[in-house]
């Protein structure tokens, strides 16, 4: 397969879901069966993505294929020079794999939704929204520049808003859609500012050009601090999309959307966009930026895991699990375990999508019951759903022979290496603690939902295994949660074939003075140096430390995961502990976790209430001050106008009219004297003379 063919096929893959969206939006009502065509289109895109994947692996592994074109040419701009904006696409190993992941999850969700959403009044519109979301996500994947990524980034936000609030007749769903949209705007503003910092200096949005300039020592505004600032600001976009603390609050509420949407958006694709962004810009991240990223990821993983421990809504447990796992990925990027961050993104996409679709199968069978306290015993009624759910649970818990063990082990080894070199031991402690909590709350979910006796006999009696269009995706995703698809060696230190073939290490871009050289440990910068031959932007010591940390991390994570699973069985399967008494003793902690650390309440009491009060104050100021001044001005103007009108009517017009009347009266009076007879005039003259003589007679 030629380079041009791979690029052309990738562009076709991008456009196919858009075609699906257009057809369904404009012709969906007239041709109700078009949803089948839309599903077929996505499966075609999946087949083409497999072809691109195979072509990259066999012919261009480790290379980057790109295509660009000038979108806007500004010409010679004063004080800037020649300026143009280019858009384009690029395909490499990571891009090809993401194409496959996104299209596979999207295709399986389309197939699953045929049965799950059957009978919905907006059936075809739902599939149209799936199409525009898939198009938006694929655009993020294959773009070669920051501007185009930001455009598709916002399209993903729009389509997720439409899907989360799909059942907008429910207040909870419409509120969740608005919450997701608004919270993401906070992070996206920071991302846009970071992009503009880079564009202002380099006059381009293209990744390769920016990376090349930085590698030559051309830092934004000749300052490593500016590069750090740009990296952290762009990371804010990932904080929003990938639901990192403190902007994680939108994702659990987003479970108000249809369950297949949860699998598509909040397990495999949209929330992975932030991690994918960090992977794309990893080579320009400075030491300080990476440390900030690591801390945010660690805090997110811990906070979300503690909340998941006590949730009773099956989708909320999985939602907070997703937030926690995303924190793991971000933590991995921050400590320098770049390859394992992306590896975990891929493995998590499959087993978490399986878990969400499995929860949808349970909810569908239980007549839309989502509270696990009313479930139980379902493994007898739904064996295929149970076993696929169990496989995915084993994967996310980090049990050997499953995919999550491979990727999570690499992340934990990275945190151990980071701690040993920098002294920041809190991050590996958080990583291992979260591993134990993950195993506990996931097996708590499995045991309460599928084991024991049914707690709602009526719904249990009517429960049955879902149809094949819903169980087939579960089977595919559960199979992809087994180690053999990633490496023949389930305890490999580098996950073998998968990492070596797919995740080519990026070439070093950040120069030594701005790189992650672990100065915190007191080592001399020139003694440590950069591992230029391996392409990693941190020290040789880190690479060696990570290798040595592999087996200690693996054994420690196995012990902690096993302990978490054991405690879950003691509490919920064997019931050796009185949970009611334990809850009473730990009531404050239990409520703190159950109420999600009261973060939503804090936001409501501060930002939301503050915004509402500010709006009320501005409304009062507008109504009584601004409008008051305007209305007072109007009243004064009206009074002056009336006074002026009265003066004009009665004074000015009165004088004018009086003059006219008086002149008329005089005219009428003297008109009688003008008779035209000489005799009359002689009489008047004589009379006048007599009068004069009378008044002016001499004394």
C-alpha cells in the first residue's frame, strides 16, 4: 500500500461518519431504515482502518506520513512577514492504532444500539449524533496541527452535548449536557490560549514545524517558562476532556445519556482525547509542566477511586472508575512513562467499553434499573454478560493474563522510577493505593450485581440474556481484554510486541535546559544528560530505573490487587463483616465518599451560587441604576417636552395668533371707514380738526 493510498484512505475514513450524519439528519424521517446504512458505513470505516493499520505496520512502521494544504494565505503582513495557515493530516503508528480503536468502538456501539435504543422516538437522530461524534473524534486523531485539532476538539464537545442530553425531556439529562458543555469550556479556553502562545511565536499551528523549532533551541519568546506555560495551558484542554480534577465533575453526570453513549464517549474515545493530546505534545513538555501533569493525574486517580468505593448506581461506579483510570494515564505522561500511558489508553478503551455495554445489558434486562442494591443473582440469567463483564473486571483490576495488567504495570513501574530519582514518593504511593481500591470496588460491583440472591424478585424473574446484537460486542471487547493480543509474554517488562511495533518513541524536542533532567534529586544536569539514542526526553537514569522497577512494581501491584479482591469477597460474597456496623463506625468517611467529596456542593455554593448572585446583582444594577437613569432621562425628557409644547402652544402660538387677531380686528375696524365717498372723508377731517382743537386749545 502506497503512502498516498494510506493518506487517502484515512481521509475517506474521516468523512464516512459525516456522510452518515448528513443522510440521517436530512432523510432519516423519510427513510427510517437508514440507521442500518449508517451502521454499515461505520463498519466500512472499521475495515478501512484495519487496512491502514496493516499498511502502516508492514510498510511504514515508525514513519510519519503527512499531507498539508494552505487554508488561508494572508500574504506579507506588516511587522510579521509572510503569514499563512495550513491544515493537513498525518498518519503514524499511534494515529493508525487510534483510528482502529475509535472505529472499532464506534462500530460495536452502533451495532449494540440497534437493539438497546429500539422504540426510541428519536431513533434515527440518535444514530446521526453517533456519526457526527465519530467524525469529530477521527478529526482529532489524524490532524497534523493544533488549529485543526482545536476545531475538531470543539466539535467533539458539541456532539457529546447532544448525546449526553439526548433524552432532554428529563431535566437531569438536559442539565448533564449543559454541565458537560460548560465545564469543558473552562479547559478549552486555557487550551486555546496555550495554542496562541505557540502560534504568536512560531507563526504556524503545524506540530512538526513547532517541534523542529523547539529542538533547535528556539523557545517561545526565548523563555523556558513560556514553553512551560504553553504546555500547562494546552494541558488544561485535557483536564476538561479527560475529566481531570477539578474539572472531572461533568463525566459522572454524563451517565444520564443512553448507556451505549457512555461506552462510546466516556470509556474509549472522547475522554481519551485529552490523553491523546498529551501524547502528541509530549516531546515539548518541560520538567515543570510534566510535574504539574503528574500531580493532577495522581490526585484525579485517588479522588475518583475513593468515590467509586461507595456508589450504588452501576454506571456511576464505572464513571468514577473511568475518571480514576484517566488519572492513571495522565500520571504516566507526567512521570515520563509515555508509551505505557498510550498503551493503557488502548487497553482501557476495550475493557471499559465492555464494562459499560455490559452494564447496559444488565439495565436493559432489569427494565432500566440502575441501582445495584436491587440486583443480584444475575449470572444465572445472563451468563454471557456476566463472563464478559468478569473478564473486563479482571483486566481493569490488573490481574495477570489480562490486558490491564500489562499497561498498568508499566505505569506503576514508571511512578516507582520517578519516586526513586526525584524523591516524590507520594505519586507511586497513590498509584499503588488506587490499584488496590480499583480491584476492590470493581469486584464489589460484580458480586453485588451478579452473585448472591436476587433482591428484586419481580425484575429478576423477567430478566433474560440480551439479544446477539448486544452480546456480540461484549464478546469481541472481552476477547481484546486478554493479553495475547498485545504480547506473547504476559509478564514482559515492555509488553513485547505491542509496544515495540506500535508505540515508536518520539524524538527528543525539548532542549536540555528545559528538559526533565531530575534536578530535584541533586544530580548534575551535564552528568545525567539526555537519552538521545532512545528519544525519551528524560535522563538515562530514569530509563534504567524504570527497567529495574518493573518486577518490584509487578509483585507489589499483584499483592495489592489480590488484597482488594479478597476484601471485596470478604465483605460482599462471604459477608464476614457486618457492613451496617462498619458504615456506622465510619459514617463520616462513608458519607464523604458517597457524596463525592461534596465537590459538586462546593461548586454550587461558590461558583454557581456566586455566578447566580453576580447575575442577580448585575440584573438589579441594570434594572434600577442603568434602566433607572434611562427611565429618569425619559421622564425628564417627556416633562420638558410637555412644558415646551405648552409654552409653544399657549405663549408662542398665543402671541402669534393674538397678533393675527388684533391685526384682523384693526383691519375690520378701519375697513368701515374706507367708504370711498369724498363727503364722508371731509366729515372725518372736520371732525378730526374739531377734536384737535378741543384737546390742544390755547389757554
